[in-house]
C-alpha cells in the first residue's frame, strides 16, 4: 500500500484527485471483506485479497493527470509504470486496465474485482457531491436516504453515471442500497483523509 501511495503521489498533484483514489481504495478493500463473508463467493472464486483490491482502487486513476488529453492511454500508462517496478500480478494489471473499458473498448470487466471497481468508482463521486450540499459538508451527516433522494435528480452531479453504479445488482449480486451503505460507511471511516 505504501508503495502504491508513493507511485500515486509521484504522478498526481491534485489533492482532490488523490482523495478520490483514497476513497476508491478504501471502498474496494471493504468490498473484498464483504465478498469474503459470502460463502458462495468464496466457494466459486476463492478469497479476495483486501490488500490487492485496495491497491487497485488507489492506483486506478493514478495516471489521469498525464493522460487526460489522451483518454485512450489512461490506465495503460499506469500498468507500464507498474511493470517498470516489476509488478507482474495479472489480477492487479488487468483490473486497472479494465477501468478504461469505456474509452478503449478493451478489457471489459470480467470478475468481481473488476466489476467492483467499475461500480464503486462513480459512487464515491456521488457520495462526495451529496456531502458537499449538506449543511455541515460532513460525511458523518450523510445517510443512504440522502444519496437515494438525489439519485433520480439528473441535474445533480450530472456527470455521475448512475447506470454504472446500478450494475452492482446484476454483476455483483448486491442490492444498490446495500452497496451504497458499504461505500458510505467506509468513506465516513476515513473522513479525515478525505477532508469531509
């Protein structure tokens, strides 16, 4: 994790983008823990590595500042950096590459690790947006109901792809409300890191 954070900080200067990566990393770790408590998941897929899922979350957008003008290179540059650091873990490399499926059409999400990243990435942004319109601007004061109340307001956080988050039901077998609860709870637990 410390090496992942060093790589992130070396290539990402925006404090807000870093916070987004911290949030996704924390949510991914929590999702690994959640799946490990589901016997059917463990039976079919084996135990999910919380450390690995967290690293994928931390690094998924790590090359964004260097690829924002060439979206098709997003995530590809990050995997090149990881290979230079002798990271050969196919699960980590594939999961990061799957994050740019929408731009490249390559590496569509294919397993729980990759679908978790696909679904929670957008959700963390929505949770932050809901927090910032609360009177206190504090994660501690946000509820799942607050988030769901804003769900169908297309003008609110218009850039957040709700349909991407909703895939948690079909691809992860997890009800949207519970998926939001997992993400919100873990983000509340690292609120000081997120400045919220």
